[in-house]
């Protein structure tokens, strides 16, 4: 059974069992005629959560569709439990969510590429640097096969950073990587054969660098591989968060 249908079948069983328990203890009045009125909104909620979790775990998914189905299903369930009135065709009342999604799409700006040249004007010595706006909101993901590693200066008000250097082309030089964010999570994967050092700090949150951990308030953790200074290919990573988690693992 495929993953999608297995998840659907499991979700239906869980919802049916939970609904029967609530009916048996008198919380809700469910019979075969109105059971579907509780089941299909719950399926919307489950699929919404699944899409959002898949997005967090970098296994596809979608924030837009996930959040929409989660909100829509939750409102339908609140109606079933007589909390607020909301019916299926009231879906048209959710159109302002489109404005919210469009707004986030404008706030979140893709990383810019800055090219600087040598003083003599010769572009043969051009250096590429990835830069992003501090006013951006959203996810920054670098996991495409053979993506090229260049100096990076990434900033964000809120959002997650996912960098998989095991899939990257890393040049034989020291490459600086800087990440700054007010709130978010940073997850970095580095091949075991690549030298690196990390200087990570968080005002509130937790830091885990290849098993070395620091948790709490105003935490800072530094790590450097033994062969860093003698290696030609190496990553110099600086991460600064106001709130969130930082995780660096070798693969």
C-alpha cells in the first residue's frame, strides 16, 4: 500500500475510533447518519498537518495547502461541536487567506547574488556572494543536487534554514557562511570528509553541533574539526539566532 493511501486508511481508523469513544462517553451524539460530518473535516485537518510536517522535514509538502486545509477542517470541526457556526460552503469566506499568502510571498525575497570584481576591473577574479534581506520571512533551503557553494550572508526576520552540503559542490577554499535570524531553526548537514568550524549563538534556544549541546538563555557554542587549518576545502560557518534551534550534523 502506498504511503498516501496508508496514511489515509490509518487516519480514517483513528478518527472513527476516537469518534466512537466520544459518542460512548456522551461528549458528542454520533450515529451513522451524521458520523461523516465529523470524519471528513478531521481528514482535512490530518492532511493539512501532514503537508506542513512534510514541509518541515523537507519531504515535499506545502505551507499554503497544508495551512489552508488545517484551518478549513478546524473551522468545520468547531461548527460540529457548536463552538462557532461554519459550514462547508463558507469556504468562500476564507478568501482573505489569499491576501495573507500573497503578502508573505512579497516579504520573503529570494537570496540575491552579488558579484564583486578585482580593482583592475578584470572580471576573471570575480567573486560571487549570496546575500538575502533581513526583512525576509520564510524558508531558505539549499538541497538541490550539486548546488554550488559560495560565500553566503543570509538574514531573515523569521524562518528556517536547511543546508545540505552533502549534495553540494564545495570549492577547494575557505568558504564563509553567515546566518542571522530573529526566530527560526537552522539545520545543516556536512559530509564527514569536509573540514569545518562553527560559531553558533542563540539568545534563547538550543544548539547541537555534532553531539555537543548547549541549551537555555544566551548560549554560544564553537566547534572546529582537527584538520581545519591544514585543509584546503573548508567551511567557516557563523550562526546567530535570537530565538530558535541550531543543529549541525555530519553525514
